C-alpha cells in the first residue's frame, strides 16, 4: 500500500520500528522509577505477540487490562502488529462495568499483566508471566479501515457506549498533529498522565514512541498532581499534555514550580481558563503552550489554538478559544435545523474528516442521532455532532461556550452555566467554580454553585454575581469544596458534585 492508503503503517508502525532500530539502547519508558529501553520494549512486544499468535482467539477485539506497566503498553503494539483492536478495561473500575464492555465488544480474549486476574469465563493471556524467545516485530499488512481501539464512554442510558477508532483515524491524527509544528526527538522526555481508558493517553505515548523519546507515566497508586510535580523536578520533562484541572491542583505550588526544560505544553480534555494559563505559563517560561480540543469520536484532538505569551488571547467568558481545525478536518457551526451559521452566531460545533470515527459500536440509533451528511465545499461531507455550543469569530477561530447540555432553562430563560462560572471565577480571583442545574423538591430547576478553595463570604459573592447577571441566573445554593473531585480522565467530576446536593 502506498502512503495515501496506509496512514497507520506510514505514520505509526514504520516510524516506531525505525526508532527501535536507531535508538535501541535509549530509554522508551520510565514507569514507577524504572527505565526500559527501546530494545527492552521490543522484547516485551515480541513475547506478547507470540502468545497472541498461539492463542485460540475469536474476533479482532482484545480486552486489555490497563495497568501502569511495560507489559500493558507492549500489549497495545502486539495487538496492533497482529491487526487486532484493543479494548481497555480499567482494573479499578467496577467489575459490572467491565463485564458490560466485554459483552458489548464481543471480547473472548483478555491480556492481563496482573498477578491474579479478576476476569472469569474469558480466555486470559497473563502477560506478566511470559518469557522472551526471539524478536517478532514484522507487522501484518492490515488496511486502514480496520479498528485499532474501542473506547467506552459514559452513555445517557446508563450503559457505556463504544467509540471505535480505526487505524486510518489514528494515522491521520498523528500526521495532522505534527503538522502543527511540534519537533520531538530522542532527547525529549514526555509526560503520560492520562488513564489508558482515555484517548489523550494515545497521543501521550505515541508521540514519543514514534520519535525515539522517553515516556514518563503515573502509577495508579500515586496522587497524580504530586507525582507530576516530582517528575518535573527530577527528570526535567520537555513535553506534556495535561488537563486544566490537573494544573489547578498544582496551583498552590506555582511559586515552587519552575520547569525551564519544558518545550511544549498542551492543555486539553476540558475548557481552559485564560487566567489559569497565564499563571501556569510563568512556571514553564520556555514552553510553547497550546489549547487542544477534541471529542473521542474525532480521534483525540481536532482543533487547536496556540497561546500568545504576554499578549491578548482570544477567549469567551474567560475560556480560551479552541482555534481552528487540524489539517484534514473541517468544522462548521449549525443551528437546530442543521443550517450552517455565520460568524458570531452560536450553535453546535460539527466536525468532518479523516479522524472521525466510522460510528458508535453496534448502536444504530446513536449513529443516526450523532452523524449527518450535507453538501459542503464542493462535495458530500459526513459530520459528527459534538454536542458543544460554539461560534466562530470573524477570523474563523472557534470560541467555546460549553456543552449544549450545560444550557438550562430557568423561569423560561435560557441560561449558560459557563457564564455564571466566569463571573464567579472573576470574584474568586481565579479560583475554580462549577455551576450545575438541579431539580428541587417542587420539580423546578435551580442552580447550585460549587466553589473550590478557602471559605468565601456567600453574601458578597451573590451580591457580585447580582451586579453582573440577571436575577434568574443567581445560584440558590453555594457549596464550598477544598478540592474538586476529578474523574479518571482528570476532569472535574460534575456528576459527583451534582449528586452531593442536599435538597
């Protein structure tokens, strides 16, 4: 296959194998303070691949228990070399959820590096017990339309929904990512702080491994933000993607944090407040800082905005612009009738291009709801509806307003919770605030505001909000949290906050 037809081989497999050959004695991973070279990693891949080849597997989807160890990362490549797809199963998630994923994804084989597997009635490859015999790195020839991984995200029905990402989707992503202008090589030290059930993890290990760099991971039993602090200090990291919530956890230590070695820093996974970015930028004085946006369905990132140091950065309600689409993608804003809107008109952001998933796993109704085709720029384009409220400015930069489901009606008025959060953060001097809508005992919708950090005067806060917002946007309840809870993806867990409301 030529380069136009096999993006995965050309942009991932071939570059990775080239780095194994050229930089075999260089470090590929630092996991729990232990280093593994590219030669070590190749051996782990080979022994797991041999076990895959001799297993009696059914179908192409392989369950992968995503521990933080070298066997887990090697399993991903062994699965890809065989032309199969990995389906991550988090060892700390409820067994019922993992069982539902196993059932939905038709998984008959699981790779597990744990000392004792908690999965029953499924064939298991115990990767931690395998022995290395010989290198087995010649990949099978697999077309790009074959699925590379399936991530299961929360579903509105209570059942997780599967998002399959093809080899071509990832190959296109990596090509577009480097076209932004990142120059990573064997001297770089790269942070991987995301769970392998979350798609930013794929960028976090693929970028270093295709450029000969070293990936530094976070053990499951460690407090993420304090471990990251230690990695910055001890290993002088040069590249990393982080969620803004993780940066907020580091905020009390900003005066102690100085990482002049950092060359590139990506903020992603949730909305990025400009004031937080400006404060954080002082800790990484030499880094190019980017805000990257992307739903799982569009393969990791689909738009980006480069932050201007010591200058004006576009924002809406204090949230950074998410910029323009990556190469190979198209972005439009539509109204409820799927009419494309012009500059300044707010609607739903939709994405088309080579990174968009072929559709949810065995979910016809959800696919019908989330994807549509229209004539655009000279041809028929298939778009994915992100569920995010956005608008484009006169320069074509996309401004993020919030989730469409964060818009609620109070007394008949449409309210954007992001606007309340903006003015609350302004009063709080940058501390985080989260507004959620809840139903009171009379079945009416009210707004609760959660404030992170030290105690504040509720009366003064409400008076300030009253000077900036109409009366119907004023919160009826204010709660203080020393630290906001984060979900496994490093985002503020809004559902947990909402469920904590005492009626």
